[in-house]
């Protein structure tokens, strides 16, 4: 079972490299799948690209997984026009069992910034759906992702990992915004950016009663799409200062690379207004607002991603018992998945090997019994039992070795060796 994952996520890479490697829309994903299939028509591929991670799952039934890291690095490098040398320190590779358990941890949100956040399940489903529509899935990836979604469902059902506030946006709104404002229905909410984080945060504020929204974004098209969901106004970045002076709650999600609002700029905005209380949720990574903005006046309350991560860590500590239970489920389901794949790969060969040895045994016993026709039924049964035991003992070492080798992937080399040694062929596998 040769599955390899190229992983670039919030644990091992910064936002800058994740943005460079991201597949930002379905059109780009379609082009990526076409690019891969042209070069590797016999391989399976699923691309998972979110604001926090870019992961590429590749599989091929008869391939050597040691070839995949180079293939995936070359693929990403060519498609995004990034030197492959620059990826070395920014991506991780998982093989075989590690690749399987990694996906299970991802879809169960154990690998997320906020434990138990449900958004990742939808993202994995969409990634798998798009890969299927692009005819990029096959036996291994279909079985892997279907099994992963079942594992996720079991973890949600059997643990309390997803109870309470379980996403960055819900923590930002529920923990921080609620600490400043008792209600949102009388607040002007300014959202800078129009990506996934902006959408999720808007949804939580809307569910909490917010109705007066303004979206400012570099792309008017994306802002318009988001505004239709929440009956929001949109405007250009040129008018950002105008809206910051009037907003009660500012949510910034661009992560542009450098702070878009420094202390001097925000101080000028506040000097021209009435200095009403304003809450700034800076969800950009890196920050959109200079941390010193919080010192402009006593009515400015700024919380950034660091504060969120601290709250997430408290959340994580409170759920350690649930994490332990979830990991036990993942470990169990990883073993089950690998056993199923191992059985599919090795079962036909083992069955034919047993059939061949049984046929040989029966043929030789028939010859023996013709020569020893006076043997009693009891003697024949004892001989049959002894020969059966000998065959099992002869089979035990190679089958044990097959099981050991299968723990890190389908043992193609050993299967091929058994076929050749015993002239088994490759029929109907």
C-alpha cells in the first residue's frame, strides 16, 4: 500500500510558503490534476488546500513509495514555478502507515489549530469530491478517504472533542468579541478580506445577531459573493480609513505579509472620530495590525492570532482526555485499514499458494495410498493431518515476513518473488 503525503501546514511552514503552494480555486485544481495526470497517468492524487495547510496525497498500487517525494516536489515546483530547493525546509513527507494515520488525524481535527473544529471535515470531503470529478482517485485513495471520513464520524460520535467553541472564528467571536460587546445587532462590523476565515467569522457574528456588515477586499468579485450571503455592503481598500473610523468591530483576515495598519495611521483615524469603543480581531497570519495600535487610546481593544493560539492551547489542555481517546480510535482504525489493504493485496497470492501446495500434497498422498492400500482410515487421517501440519509450518515463515513487510506498505517485492518461486502468475488480483 504505497501512499505518500506532501504536507505543508501551520506546524511546519509559514503563511508565506503556504500561500505560494496553495491551490486557491477549483479551476487551478483542475489544471493541477491535468498537469499530474499527464506526467503520472498510473498514479492517484488528492489535493487538500485550505488556509492552514496544503497537502497532496499520492498513491500507486505497484510503485515504490521512495519515488514519490521527488515526484511530488517536482510537481509542486513546476506547477507553482517555485525552485524545488526552496521547498526542502517547508514540507514534510509521510509514507505508508504514517500517511494513513496523518490523514485520519487531519480529518478528526487533531492536527488543527483549534481542536475539534468541524470545518476540516467539509474541506476534506470537497478535496476528495474534486479529485473524483477529475478522475484522479483510484482503489487506494477511494478506500483511504472513505475510511478517513468514517473515522472522523466515529471520533465525533464517541468523544466530546467537538463540543463548545471549536474553530478559530468561533473562539474569536465567542471568547473575545463577547468579552467586549453584549450584543452585535447594534454594531457596525467591518471585515477586511473575503476568504474562508472572513466568511466563517461573519457567520458566527451573524448567528449572534449581527446585521450591519461592510466588507473591504482587494478583489471586488470575491467581496460581492460574500456580501450576498450576509446582505453586507462592500467597498474598496481606498476607503478603508473611512470605515475603520466608524466601525465598532473590525475583523481583519488578509495576512498580507506586512501590517496594513500601523499605529500612526490608526491614531489619525481615532483623532478624527469620537473615540468610541472599537474591538479589532486581527486574524491575519502574519498580523494585519501593528500590535502598538492597542495603545492609541483606552477604547481600542486589539486581539491577534497569538492571543487566539493561547486560548486554543487552553482549549487543548482541557480536552486532553478526549484527544487520548480520539488517538486510540485513530490507531485502531489505522490498523484496520492497513489490514484490509494488506488482505486485498496479499490475499489472492496467499490463497493460490495454499491451493498449489494443497494440490501437490493431495496428489502425492494419492500416490502413497495406492501403494499402501491396506492402510486403515485412521492411519490415513493421521497422515493427512501430519502433511497438513508440515505445509502450514513451511508457509509460516514467508507469511509472517509478508505481514511484517506489509506494516509499512504493500510488499510488492516479496509478492513478486513468491509468484516467481511458485509459478503463481498474476491472475485476477
